[in-house]
């Protein structure tokens, strides 16, 4: 908690794997008492971070619990009441075993596990002071448990979900142990004490003559990889464990933003196979070139210190690497606003909207690519602009040609499947 508090003061985003703590009611060896359980610690940390927040500096936190921890029911409903745990986002770690049981509608009761012992998920009963009273085993299928997760998310926006088995299949330093959690943005799983050093390329600047300027994108990717590698040496954190872990792995998180802008310029619909093809090609280029550049830097300056524990030293591969990771896709909230481009891999949420500035004044924002398109079509009339401002979309404005409406889609115009397929393309 002390380390976390220092990092919070510095504005860091942190992840906590609550499933590593023993279930509520478990006997404790030293005191011969009973454990209060992970959720009591989640609440204690939440209160502590609230005090730090009052000092004007705070980061953000993600609490994670695997779906096979016996206290999963208490975790799912930890934020059931609005405003109950305000300093944490929470996510359930969905294992492959659980997802298969949900998908196959298994009628077997879902079993959790602690220290090799199988047990049912339990309802935790506490007294009015929050102290543990009793754990009541519950018989439910994986699909019934999934329904509880969905209902909680529908009610109050949380929990989210993470997929630990998928993450650990691509763990670059497996000898350091299992990856357990992420920060609130979820862009990269990290080992205890590690950091991901983020930077993003604005793809809106890489369209030339209606095509992706791959030559310039390669050059910028190489430059950005070197820049971020230097930032590792220049960074300093208030916790020594973090400083040493960070430098031993030298992780980079080179990502992108402005992808939706790129598609508008290419005149490619976001919710199309062609759009996903652009995603695979662009991210594939950034991924491959950044790895190549990391190898070059390693030949000049040496491998990252934990290289001998990594996948690059497995099966006689012997691939020089300066960085355990080179790429990740973060949400880019603040920086995409500063640079007036779409965030991360997301589509635009609206094509026109009001921005409220100081003194309550409202400024109208219209997407510049759409504005140019409407001018080209001779449809930049006040009535059309006002209708777009009202709804954020052009899908219902039949005066605008279908080809234009197909290209200029927003987040609300596309299906859930289209959102997921695009994320998969980038991954």
C-alpha cells in the first residue's frame, strides 16, 4: 500500500491481482484467526487512494479477480451500488476453461479453486462493520455466473473482463512468472513492479495520394522505437522495485491513434473487411518494424537484462532484443484530444458535437473530413450541419449519398461484432 500510494502521488495507473489473496474465512497460520478476504483489502485500498486524491494528484487503479477464485461473487458485486468503490475499476479474469463452459452451456456446477482444493463460489456474509461472518457455498453453472457478471455490468458499468490465459500465451518473459493483472486501460499485462512506456503514432498523418504512406510510417516507427528506448533510461519512479523491474525488461508500448481519421481519408468503412485489412497491414508494419529496430538497438547497446529469461532466448532462437515488448495499443484519451484525432483504434463517437468551454460557452465541433466531403458534394448547408449536430451521425440523412454514409460511420452506427472484429485485427 505504501508503494502504491507513492506511485499514485506520481499519477501512475496501477493493477492489483486480488485473486492472489486467500479467500474470506480461511484460517491464518500466525494469528490463528480467519482471513477477511480480498474484498476487504480492496475497500481499504480504495479509502487510502481517496485520501491521496484529495491532495490533487492521483492515478487510476484496476482491481482484478480470476473467475475461479472462491470469493468471485463478492467481487462481482463490489461496485453494485453507485459510488461504493470510486477509486478502482474492476475486471473479472475469464479463464479459457470458464469461457468453454459458458459457450457449451455446461450443466456442471462451476468450481473455484484455492491451494489445489476445489470449492463452489461462496456468498460472503459480513456484519455491519464489514467483518467476515460466514461463507455460504452456491451451486451455479458457468453460464449462470456469467449472467451475474453481465447483470452487474449492465447495472453499473462494471466489472469489465480480461482474458489471462490468452495473455499468458504471449508472455514475453515467462520465466518471471504468470501475468496476473493490467492497469485500468488494460493495454498491456505486466509483471509485478513493471511499467509500460507508452507512445503513439498519429496515423491521420500517414495518408498520401489516397494510400497509406508505408515508407514514412516505417521511418517514424524506427525513430519512435529509439525515442521510447531512451525514455526508459531517463525515467525515474518513486519505488525502487519499479525502477529495477522497469529497466530489466525495458518494455515499450508503441501504439497508434488517428486510425478512424486514416480510414475517412482512404474512404474505407470502419465496419468492413477492407477496414480490418488496413488495420492488419498498418499495425503489422508498426509491430514488425519496431521489433527489427529493437534488434538493431540491442546489437548496438545490448539486450534488455532479463533477455535470458525471455522467449527471445528460447529454443535456440537467440534473437537480440533491446526491449521485452515494443508495441501495444493504448486508448490515448488526452493526447488524441490535444492532437485532434480519433483515439486508439476506436471509431469516432460522433461526427459533430458541442464542446463546453470556460464560462459555459458552447463551441460546435464538426469532423473536418466530413466537412470537406459535404463541401465537395455541395451539401454543407446549415440545416444539414444542424441535423448532424443534433444526432452525431449522418446515417439517416438520405440526401447524403450512400457511399459517403458508408464511409463516415460512428461508434453508434456499427455493431458490437464490428467493434470486436476490429480489435481482433489489431491484436
